[in-house]
């Protein structure tokens, strides 16, 4: 029996997500045995570079570089990532080889016990993208950064350090914490991070994967990922710019919403684009260029 070794971060969420991937492979291909390989990344050890004050929360490579090294040295066969953590530019030696069926793309409001949404005065969230959009929804509240994994953030909420948190709905669901969600924030209210809710599998360019990747590949999700990542890359998203993007597909048509902000220059822009899914990347670039033109 061939063994497939899946690498992932050591957080509870990353482990739960990788089990989803491994279970899907085993169901479709019982001839394979799967092995979980947890790996500590720089981002897990040192959260200091992610200073909300200096808007550096987009340094995504800190959560992927050790996994990529494990792929290169052959200690794992594939790496599982939350797509929103993957830098826009991926090495040709280590392509993204599958996009698993997308889970809930929305952000979610999690209230402290006994707190109501109309009384919230301090909201914790982990990105400028969320902070800027949440400030529009809750203008009377202060929005401050909150550090740590999902469990740590929830503990801080329960201890009274915050009145509410904004977290990815998909992550809460995958951890079995959906009951903590007080309100789902629609993609019109808060445009999600590019790739939010999508699990991506990364492999080696020379690897042989076709025997089992069919269990993980979702065509609709892949085209949405192409459009959202092209939009983000064009805007230099994931470095300093707060960027949001969400695409969905109906038949052969792709529709995408985009968000782009620059606090220093004082603008927050939203837009949308519609076109054939076969032009997913081009549509993402077109929407980015449209917003860049508006920003001039």
C-alpha cells in the first residue's frame, strides 16, 4: 500500500483541515494510506512581524515556507494550506495542484456571552481588510488587533478582553465551533480574503499525483481561486494593501466582488466583474485594473 504524507501546520485548525483532505483521498482511493506530518512554521512561532499598527498582516510566506522546504527535501508528498495564507506568487517548482471544494467564504461575528451586537464597543480582528470594513458596519465600536490561533482568540474574548471577534466562518465550522457564531457577515458587508474557505494542496512540479488528486479537485473552486488570486496579485495584495475578493460561478459565468483600500491615501473601493469562467484570471486582473484606475 502506497503511503501519502500530508504536511500541515500544527494548529488545531490546520490539523482538522488536513484530516478533511486525507479523509477525502481515503474514501476515493482506499488503496492509499495517508500520514499526517505536522510542521511548525515561522508564523506559528513568531507572530511579532504581524503588527496591525504597521499593516504587515499580509506577510503570508511565514506560514508556508517550512512546508515548502519539506516538499523540496521529500519529507512530505503534499502540503495542505488555507489558500488565503498562500502568497500570491508561488514557486514553479512547488505549484498548487488541487483546490478542494470551498467551504463557507464569509467572515463571522462572535460575541462575548451576554453581549449584544448593538452594545459592542471593542472588536478584535486580525487583518486590516476586516478592520476597515467592520468599522463601516460598527461605527461606534473600536477595532483592535487580536493575536493567536482561533482558540487563543476565543479565550481572550471569553476573558473579557474584547466584546466581539471577527473570524472566518469556515475555520469555526471546521473546528466544530459553529455554535459560537453570533452573526454571519455577508460577502456584501465584508468582502472576504482572496481564497477564504478554500483548502489548497501544494506539491512538487515533478511529482506524480494523478492517481489520487481527482478526489480533491473541484473545478468551480479552482476557477474562483484563479480569479481571486489574480485580483490580489495585481493589487500587490498580501503585502501591505488591504484586499478582499470573492468569486462565485453559475454555469459558465463567473461573478466576482473586489475590495481595495489604502488608508494612507484615504480611499476604500469596491467593484465587481462578470464574464466567462474560462477567463477567470483575466477577469481578476480586469477588476483590479479598474479599481487601480479609480484610485488614481
